[in-house]
């Protein structure tokens, strides 16, 4: 993913003789912050052209960052700064805002930071605050957590969600109001009939589809049974993938959802291959950016995934909260579609992941047949999140868990108790199951490797969304 574009404005004393006396020192503090941010590899820094010491420069700096289309603004304080400069800059510089205070004991930079924070809050702007040395990893990590959340807020604006089909199987939690999405997140919703996928799939070049099938057969295990899964049905799923990519490009869609059941799964083919490889950071044609694809046209699920993707820069899981194994104390997250093959090995190299993937014949639930994308998620810490609406107002539920690495015999035994053909993620929760069942708001969940709880909480605060960390 592209780097997160962050603006920095450093403030100074409003007396010219004081400003000039401290100018070089102030610049050095700014340089240290910029260097620390750039060395993370996540951030592109845009600096205001001048240190701000008078109102005209405050407005100029804010307009420069607005023109540069930064995704967040850091106001930087190392000495006493007149607070109205911050307020004037905030009229133009894109939010959200972080007030960053650098350690400089002989000069009252903390005073300047707190005075600016109070001024902003009095006019209804609520900045975040970090204080400390930029060379301190814990300090710069706090700044990065703000940047990730702020960037996610701004990257959603102007995005387009493609919805292939209507509400699936009566799920209220899967259907959302497009007007509310535009009002609260700036997202446009495009409704597309699933038949468009069928029409375009039939026109995909046969040789291209054949090469993709052979590539998958080379690097993974395709379990043809001559009935539910044949080379012809497998190629039909691959053609649907190409059709989906074509529509995504033509309609300029950023993330999507597919209804699948029952029209496609009864009459044409399942969309498991489509959903898995859209969510992957590669396909048989090479590396690519993941495109969030939710199954069962779960709109709030897709939105939860898109937020996690923007925050983490990683492929995102979509799964059913399927079963809890009491003896093993493991939550089984399992769904027929949307588990990217990336989760099988946590590698950007498809060969490493696909050797752990099996393409199983679909079950009787899906008479049209095709392949289910079977694998077990690689171990590691994961953060899960789900947006839902309570009485029309958005709410996010967040939890953490550890994906465990079980021996092959245990994985197969547990999967056969639930659904042998489908992918599984076995999670040790960082909460108890009673609390989880009491407060988790729907049947789908979404996650990424790593700890992003603080970023999600900050995102919710920026968007004025209630949240609960289980």
C-alpha cells in the first residue's frame, strides 16, 4: 500500500526577535521528528515551508498542507508558541490533528502545546496528543498509531463500494443504508446485479483461464471429484474472478461484496475463488494490492475490513463465528469464502502459501459446485473488529486473540467436526467466551495479524463512534 501522507507544522513565538533567536533550534527539533517518521517506512512527510511565527504564515502553512492533500496533520511544539497560530492553521490544514510535544526543558514547549490544545477544544476540534523524544520507539509508535487511524478516516472519503446482489438470506446485519455511509464515511455505494458477473465471465479468454487453472494446480492441491469440482467448474470460478476484476476497474470500485447465495451457488458456481484472491496480495498474474471482498454482501463487514486494511496495510480476514471448542478453548472462525490464501502462511510469496492450500469440492449446500479454498491460518496475534448499528447508530466491537498452531492431526480432527472443506482459524480469545457471546454483535468477524486495538479506538474517537473492547 502507498505510504500515509502526513503534514507537519512547527510553531514558534509570536515575537520576531524571539522567533529568530530560536529558529535554528526549532528547525532541528522538526528535523528529528521528520527523520523518525520517515525511517518507519510507513509515512511520507510534507512539511510546511516555514516555521510559523505570525498569522499569515499559519494560514499559509495550513493551505500548503491542504493543497498537498495530507491525510493527517501534526502540530509540532518545542518552545512556547502563540496558540492562535494553531487555531488559524487548523482552519485549512486537513485533520485529524496530533499535537506533538518535544522534550526541551529550558523552553516551555509543553505550555504551548497545552494552550493550543485548549484553544482547539474550545472551538470544537479535539486533537490527540503525544509527548516525548522522536528517537524513542515507544513515542514514535504512539505517533504512528494516530497516523494509521487518521489515514483510514481520510482514505475512506470518496471510496466506492460495489455491491453484487442484494441482502443475503435475511441478514439485517449485512445490509446498510447507502445514504448513511455517504454522510458518515464519505463512501458511495454502487449496486450491481450478479448476472453481470456471469455475462462477463462467459467472455473471458479461455486460454487465460486455462493458464490460471494450471498455475493453481501446480502450486496447490486441487481435489477434483468429477462432480462438484471439475476442471470446467474450476475454470468457471477463475473466469468469474477476471469478470469481477474487470468490473471493479471499469466502475472504479475500491472494495466489494458478493451475495453468492443462493442464486450463484445454486445455478452457476460459488464465488470462493473470486473472494479469496481479491483479498490476496497476489494472484496467478503476479503481485497486487488486496481488494477487500466480503461474502454475503455484508456491507458493514466489508466496511470493517476496509478500515482494518487502511490501518494495517495487510490482507483482512472475513469469517463466520462458527464454533467454540470447549475442551481446547478455541474459537473456530470458518466461512466458505473470502479467506485469502495469504492466511495459510502469512507470506507475500504465493508459492509458500499455496502449498498449504487445498481446493475442495463444494458441499451439498452449493449444488452449482466449484472449489472451496481450504487451509488453516498461520499462527500469530490477531486483532478483530466489527462495525454494527445499534438503533441506527454505528458501534464497533473489538477483540484480540492468538491464532494457534495445532498439529496436523488435531487440525484435521477439529475441521471434520465442523466443516472439512472450508478454511479455519483457531483462536485463543483474550476474553472469556461468556463475555464474547453476550456482547459480540453479529455472526461475522474480521481480523488482521498484529495488535491494532489502539488504532481502532482512535478511529472510533475520530468518527464519534461508540466502541467496546472485549
